[in-house]
C-alpha cells in the first residue's frame, strides 16, 4: 500500500524533471510597410530644397546633409520620421548642435523658378530660421527636366 501511495508522487517528480515539449516557434513579426507620402517612398534618398535663399538637404537614409549658397554644410543623423496624416517630420540636431526639423507635406509644390511640380512641400527649421521649399526622391529630382511633374521613374505613377 505504501508503494502505491508513492507511485503518483514519483510520477509527478519525474514529470517535473523532464524536458518541456518544444514550443512552436513564434511567428516572425510582420515588417511594417515603407512610409509613403504622396506616392513617395520616404525610405529612399530624398532631396529637399528651396530658393531665395538657395538651400538644399540631401536625405540619404542615415544622415541629412544641409547646405546652400553662403551656407556652411551641416550634417545630422536622419532617424525615422514621425508620420501624422499627410505629414512626415524628422527632428534631429546637426554635429554643431543646431536643431534641425524637416517637415514634408503631401501637397504639390512649385519651386517658383522652374516649371516643375514636386509631390511634396517642405518646411525646414534650422538654427532659428524657417525655410520653405519642395521635395522628391533624389532619383526623381535628377531625372526630371526643367518642367513637368517630378516623378521617380522607379515608382509607379499615381
């Protein structure tokens, strides 16, 4: 009788020491879709620029490079944008410590000097100055003539 009483306890002890069954592998988290604004993939290199005064920002994906006529080049880490509705905003600081904020809005934009129509309107705040301009992918900017819609040949039109 005593042996019978220990048998269930022995079974529990053995079960506690045994290896757990392999748990099914957790599914890979779904990658978030690329941020798109006005048909522009914001993960691609972007060119933001304006005139009067002439300035530009090259957004490479890892850094922003700001410069222009009579403006010293400044570099800043790019990071990920905050997207709210039809706006994407990057906030960072240059290597010299100047705050840099780039806001792109999904509205057509004219640079005022050419007959180009860009897909994004830009507002840049740097060192207490606010600059207005336009933006597109770097590829679209370099592949479009002096007039017409600035469209990336690698992106579907729409």
